[in-house]
């Protein structure tokens, strides 16, 4: 059975590209383009890993991460942050909220693939 990955990112083209690449590697990938929808989807499908953007309208990635880690159904799901925000303060905030990895955009597929394999 394919491992489930949830991708939460407001950049539709980026989301589609990552989704296609991960599906080609055999993963079952769900993608949403809003933080609020991402949290709801995570509760619904309980993915094996969540890939989460930091900067999104309405609900940013840190708020979504906080909700995920505060919910008994989603708190154990590993979250990898995928973002263009490379400042150390964002990495520290994400880490303190429970993110297991922090990858900068543009992300190298080899790096993303290795981070996912390490967690699975």
C-alpha cells in the first residue's frame, strides 16, 4: 500500500509539480492550496507525512503546524516545512512547534525524496 503524503501549499504550479514527481515515485499524494483546508484534509486522510508551506494567505504554515500538533489525531504525523523563508527564526519557530525538517524552496527533489524516505 502506497504511503500517503499531504502537500499544503498555496502555489498551485509548485503543488502540481511536486505532486506529479512524488506520485511517479509511488506515493499517494493529496494536495490542497489553503492552510485551513490542509488541516481539515489531514484530519480526514491521516497521511504518513505532511509537506507544509510557511507563507499562505488566511492561515500560515505555523498556525497550521500548531493546529496539527495540538490535535490528538494529527499530532504524530511528521511535518516537513517547504518554504522560501530561509531565516533562522522561522526554522526555529517551526522546529519548536514540532516540524521534523525544514527545506528551502526551490527544493531539490533529491533532498525532498531523501527527507521523506528517512521518515518512512
